């Protein structure tokens, strides 16, 4: 269970880096975009700690900007370290996806489906 | 100022009970012991006034909503309040706390405008949400980390109480001789290492009743123990020694330096633990 949650944490981190690679954004916009990609149940409760962790690791940098709708909003953007981390994630994800794909394909051949 | 949340009402009620209890205790003390000098009278009156002022200030702080928090309706403010209270006892720096509070507020305002529930933002479990944020900042709730916090709290408590005692004596007794009862110092050990972490946990988990119960039970047990020892075992030499002896913990400048050094060491250990934790993120 813990391994599964670690795996999910890594996947979400990678996806958030990828979303932010397309342009800087703030917390709720990131949640919206993640939902649009199919992470239906994702909420700020999950995304905000990940954004904070990525910022502490140096993968993101943030800037507060005035908002007309409330307190200043924190906008996140990728740093060079973040771009490197995203490249590593894309590479390791491609390998993992290929391996899992092969395993599942073989299983469906064996069962004749 | 909008309608108070359930949590606010509870906290104000508990704060009111604590203030009333303190005043009743002081009045009982005055009635039982009599007032032998105007200095003592002024001290008691001062403590009563302080109790009322602290209660009034606490109530105003709890009811006051900042510029942006005023934009929240009650269910959203209730969620913000839970997060804010949990953050206030979280092991974060002041700047980090302020930053996270602002972010949570901003997220709740967005949620309210988009018609999503407040629980959508925090996931419905504020304690877990704040714990994840603490983790993201590199803080870990380890035994050593908490022990260091307790040591710092203990140093603050002893310094504060010795200062109060010094003022109670009207400055007639030198500060380094303004001792506290040995029995009180013994009481502070479980208070610092057991009750204090328990209270922080109760605040973080939004359990104001548990907080009040812990305080009342501990005070009752302690006072009960003193009464029992006083009535049944006062003839025993070591019991008499514990009950009657005053000890000035801060008895010299060397001790001041030693305690400051201890607090600094505790802070350094916490800093090292945090840095290690940040590297593991």
C-alpha cells in the first residue's frame, strides 16, 4: 500500500511538472488542468503539498501576484532543476510504461483475450 | 464580522471557563489566606485584570476576520479556521505559517466562487492536510524533534514563572532568589513532556473538549496529590521537603547562559533534522 502511494506520489509530481512546463500557473489552475486530463478526484489537498514539496526541492519557483478576487496568488514556474526532473520522469515513465505494457500484453496472449 | 463557527464558540466558551476558574481561585486564595500587604493585593488584582484582558483579547482575535477571510461564508471560514488553528501549532516558521494560511485562504475563496465544497480543498481531514504540508516543508514529527520543542517550552515556562514570581514579590527579592516550589517544578516535567504535546495534538485535531479535559484532569490530579500528601504524609521528611522547599532554577547569570545555550542546542538539532528531512523529500 505504501509502495503504491509512493508510486502515485511520483506520478503526480511528474504530471504536475509537465503541466507547469506548458506555462506558469497557480494552485487551482493546476488542479483544473489535472482534472481535465482525467485525474477526476484530485483536489487542492493533494496538489498543494506536492507544489510546496517541489518548490522546496528547487524544481519550482514561485511568485506572489495581486489578484482581483482575493489575496495575492502564488504562481509556480519550472526551474532548470524542475526541467531536469521532468526529463528524468519522462524517461523513467516511458521505461516503466513499456515494461508494464509488455507484461499485460503477454498476459492477454496467454489467456487468449 | 460574520456568524461565529462552532469551533470559535467552543474555544471562547473554554477560554471563558479558564478565566473564571482563575478568578475564582484567586478570590478563594484571598479569602483563605487573607491579604497581608497592599503589594499582594495589587498582585491579585493585577492577575484578575490580566485574566479578563486575555479573555477579551482572545475573543476579539477569534471573532475578527481579516480583509480576505471576511469574503468567506461560514462553512468555508470554518474550514479555514480549522486549518489556521492546526497551522498555529504546526512546527513551521512564522513566515511559512503566514504563507500557507494565505494560500489556504486563496484556495477556499476560489472554491467558494466556483461552488465547490470547502472539504474539496482540504480533503475533509484538516489534520492530515496540514501534516502533508508540514512534510512538504521538511518537518517531521519525530521523537527527537518533539523532545527538543518540549525542552524549549520548558525553558520558556520556567523563565516566565520565575519572572512572575519575582513580580509577585514586588521586586523585593532578587530575581535569582525568586524560587518556585519544588513540587511545582516536579509538576512541570509531565506538563512539558506529556501534557504540552497532547495539547498541541488536541488543537491540531480540532478537539477543544479534549484539550479542556486534559488540562482539568491534570490540574485536579496535581492539586489532589498535594492535598493528599499534605494531609497524610507530611510527617515524612522527604514529602515535607518536596512540599516546603522553594528552588530558584535560574539562580545565576551562568544558569541564564546555560539555559540559553540549551535552547540554542535544541534549535540547532531541530534545524539539522529539518535539513536532513528536506534532503529526503
